C-alpha cells in the first residue's frame, strides 16, 4: 500500500471510532400537513377541468340543435301532376318503339 492509502485508512478508522449509538438514532418524524395547499390546488384544478369537459360534451353532442348534429338534406316541395301538354324532349330524338332485334342462325 502507498502512504496515501495508509493515511486515508487511519483517518477513516479514527472517524468511525467517534460514532456512537446516540449518533445513529432515527430522525424525527416530519410535522405539518401531509397535503400542501399547492397540491390541493392542483387537484382542484384538475377536477374543475374534467367537469368543464363533461359539460362541453353534453352541450355539443347531446342537446338538440347542436352544431355537431348532422345537417338534414332539404326535401323538394311536392308538385301536382301535369295535365296540360306533354313535355317536349330536349335531345331532338322522338321516343318511339324500341327496334326489334333479330337473330340469325
């Protein structure tokens, strides 16, 4: 061993001899409230935020007339049947009987 190691061992042994059982007693228990005001405030803010989120969902989704309701497709108004002239075709083709299809053997 070197001289430095011998000196360190001697110093550690001297300090260890100074420690008694009275120095090794338990620490005093902590005193005061377990939950601080700041921690209670954080819990309260979290609860208020959760309640506000539930209220917002109820207002947006569950109530009638909410902005998230599907938009109904407008239905055209009913029309009375025409009893006058028949409507003219716009393509210029006059409707008639379908041409006959013949098969050749």
